[in-house]
């Protein structure tokens, strides 16, 4: 009996430390699991807060972009109203957008017709705060009677000459934040709420009335800390653990509430398991400890030995029947693969960054080369004109200046084309176009530019009609032909063909040039990508021509492809477009010829003295009487004193801009007969539309070539 009791005592004595260890381990595991759970919920909460901030910043960024509208900057309230109405249609979550004075008085509102009475200011304090701080302001949830529901006001200041001229506001629908919460896909029973800076609900799952206060426990926690984890009741009284985070950007906060039974379920499971383990340990403590210890320690020790080899691609080997150890081995394999993949991605990222840096350096070198060459020629020609007497040398210098000026204008226009096309601002005028005739026009254009002097051009042109912009399609052909000429040796042939096959029109440009390596075919239409060139850069160009071709063809609903068998075999560029039936033949009306020989009284309004004097000299050489003005006020005085026939007016003047001059001239009695030409560096389609709406007869971009100037003078001589 004593022996049996001693054996029992021995088993109990042996089991007690193991039970104690099991209890301590269980407590630590539960604490660790709950800490991990809380950390995961808080991370998820922070991510959602970041999404909310991103949504708010998106609205702020959109408003800040609108502050650069010319209608707003120039105080044209009617145009500003039209712009705001158009913008609101593109913003699905904006209930209203309006412009107000810095003290909150509304000037225009997208929901109120222009000229109608505007509503009284709502929340003017946030308008004044945005104006005084010169920073965006985001309000809390507030009633918006004009839209018939609650909304959030987002306000940004409008700066003009370093002063706050207006405050631009948008009323955002809170439903946009409901959509963000729904995207979280919360587990059943979880609660999430978005609360504004006044502790009122903006959005919630499950829903609560907008603008109602959050729970007392939540408000107390948010008032004392920017983020945290606490246990307390929700506004409905449910026992939850809640993770909260307050935004430093908007002072809004987000809370994720998890039912307490979900968080504590693991502890209950562990308690039941502990009871079973304790009973089992009392019966099998010693044997289980020895056998299980051996089975676990040996494979884990083997895994520990393999930790230094993680990421080297070596297999993680383990032989054991213990599932947990196998899972640990599987996790180590996953970590090893992730380390290897990260190393591979890091190497790829370094390569991409190196390629990007190299492309940037190559483009800057290329642009420098393309600009310095004509600048050098212009500088030399200007010196020759200054030193040489009238004669052949002076004439050659003038021709150099004309050629190099056209070259620089072409470079700038190519870069602007890339910008306009990439941003989707290219303006296309669609009309029936016959491609074979267009190709012949493109050939004549290239011949006039002396590009075809050293090559044989063969054509195989069949009639093919498409709907497109004639000028842009001719630009496509000229660019493809110029590319073929650039990379085709002197004396070699270039073939241009046009075909219409089964409703598809094709333009093909085939050269006998240096060809394209197969691995480069996919990149030839990328921006700033060029064929190989030596240090002399004799072929020239900036690598934008084919990129312009690709985008223009795509805007016409077609595609362009490149084909080559490799270096030295030449290449073929093919444009395919949807063909259309030939239109009925219409005899164009005869237009009377106009002459520019009539002597005109011309006013040149330009604040740049060199540009003003050179244009005045050119007009005087053409036999016209010319006056000049350096600013808007003196221009209006000059027009009032002696009415000119025609006025070239710069838009960007130091006191009164060109638009204001045009509007003033068109409203003054006796001045309406003056022909107004906007001469400006602003060349976007909306710039042209703004000039015409202000009262200009014509919009011309700088620099104006001599032949273009002649056409302008001829066009308006009869009217003058």
C-alpha cells in the first residue's frame, strides 16, 4: 500500500510542475492571441482610416484643381458657374459645389441658376477658417437644405496674387463613406462606425441615423487618445472590444467593435482544454513528457539548424509525424520562398530604377542636343546679320534663322502634341478623308521640307475613304515617312501603299533601312524610345513621333503595328482604320481671293519689347502703318485715340489681360469694327474657345510665321 501511495505521490509530484507549466503556457498563449487579435483589428482600423483620409483628400485635390480654372482666377462668375455645373456632373458623390467670399457669402452655386437669389450661408465659420488659415477645411455632418439631406462640406481657399480671393466648397454625400464601410466585408456581428470631429455618425454598420452621437464610452476614449483598444458598451448597449483611430488630417475617427464573446472564445476553449490536459497529465505525466519531448525537440532542433539557409533556395527537410511541426516546416518553406521572391523583386526594382534613370538622362541629353543645335545656328546667324553688310551672307543668315526657328517651333509643337494627346485634350475634327489623296499631300509636305532629296519614293495608292481629322491623319503619314527616311540609307527606296480590304483601310510605309531587332518591336511606339544613334545624332529627333502616331491612330479607332525581320532587313509600319463609303461628290463653292496689299493701320499689344519691336518691324516692311503698346491700359487708350484696322493682342499682359481688352473693345461704341487677333503662347483648344468667346476674331499661337502672318493680313484686309 505504501509503495502504491508513493507511486501515486510520485506521479502527482511529477505531474504538478507539468500542470503548472501547462496553465502558465495557456495563460501566455491566450494573452498573446488576444494581443495579436487586438493588433490585427487595430491595423485593419488604421487601414480603413487611411481609406477615409484618401477619400477626403481626393475631394480636396479635385477642388484645388478647380481653383486654377481661368473663370475663377479672373473672377468671371458666369463662366465659373458653367464650369462648376459641368464639374459636378463628373463627381458622383458631390451634392453641390459653390463659390463664396472669404466671409461665407455665396457668389455662384451649381444648384441655383446663375443670377438667381442664393441661399444664406451655412456653417460660415468653416469658410472663414479656410480663408484665414489658407488651408482646406472639412466640416462635420451638417444639414444642407438646398440638397434636401445631410452632407459634409469640403472647402479650399482660392489664391490670387498671394491673397485669398474666394473659398470653393463641395458638399459630399455621406453615402460615399457608407460604400467604403461596406467594402470592409466585416464578419457577422462586428460593428464599424465613422464619426466626425463633433462625435456624430457619418456612416455606420449596422446603420444609425446620420448626425446622431456616438456612444459615451467611445467618445470618452477618443477624447483622450488618438488610437487605442478598450472594452465597453456600444450605443446599443452591446458588450464589445473596440479598436479606434482618430485622423490627424480631418479629426474624424473610426471604430471597429468586436463582440466580447468572439474575443473571449479562445480563452474559454483554452480553459476546457486545460482541464483535460490536467487530467491527462495526472495519469501519463512522466511517460508523455519523455516521449512527446523527444518527438518534438528532435525535428524542431533540425528546423532550427536550417533557419540560416532561409532564402537560399534550399529545400526545408523534416521527417516527423507531428502535424504542428509539419505545419511549422511548411511555414518556414513559405517564408523561404517569400524571401527569395523579395530578393528577386528587389533586383528587378533596382534594374527598373536604373533603366528609368538612364532613360531620363538620355532624354535630357537628347533634348539638350535638339535645342542647342538650332540655338547655336540662330546665335551665329544673328552675329552675321550684325556684322555683314547687305548681300549674300546676310541673306543666308536670314534663311538660317527662318529654318532654325521653324525647327524649334516643330520641336515645341511635338512636345505639346504628346502632352495634349496623353492627357486626352487633342481636338479632332472628323470628316470624310480619302487616304490616297492625303498620302500625296503628305509627300508634297515632305518634299517642300526637302526631306525626300536623297531617297526614292514608290507609291501604290488605291482609293480608300475613312472618317477622320485630315490634318492629324496627314501628321501620322508625315511622321511615319520621316521615320522611314531617318533610318534608311541614302539612295534606298521607300514604298507607300494604301488599300481598302473588306471594310479596313490600310496605310503601309515600307523602308529598306536598318531594321528593328525583334525584342525592340514592342517598344518602338513608347515615348522617347529611338533607334540606335551614334554620338553625332545625325538622325535627330526626340523619340516622340511614333508615340504621337500610335495615340492619334487609336483616337481614330484604329491601330498601328511595326514589323521587321531584324537588323538590316528594313521595316514596315502599317496603320489600319475602319473604312467608310465614299461620300457623294459636292462641288466646293468658289471663294473670292483677298489681297493683303491694302495698307492697314495695325496696333501691336505686347509686353515683351523684343517680340513687339520685331513684329512691328515686319509689319512696317510689308507696307503697313504700325503702332505699339506695352500694356492693356495704353492699348485701350491708343485704340480710343486713333481707331486701328487690326490689333494683335497678347493675352498675358502685366495689368489687364487680353481677354479683358477684347471685351472692353467689343462693348465700347465705335470700336466694334476693329479686327482683334489673339497672339499668345496658350494653344490649348479651351484657350482658343475662351479667346473667341471674349470677342477675338482669330486665335494665333506664338511664334507666328511670316507666311501665316500674310494669310492673317489677307483674310482680314477686306473687312478692314
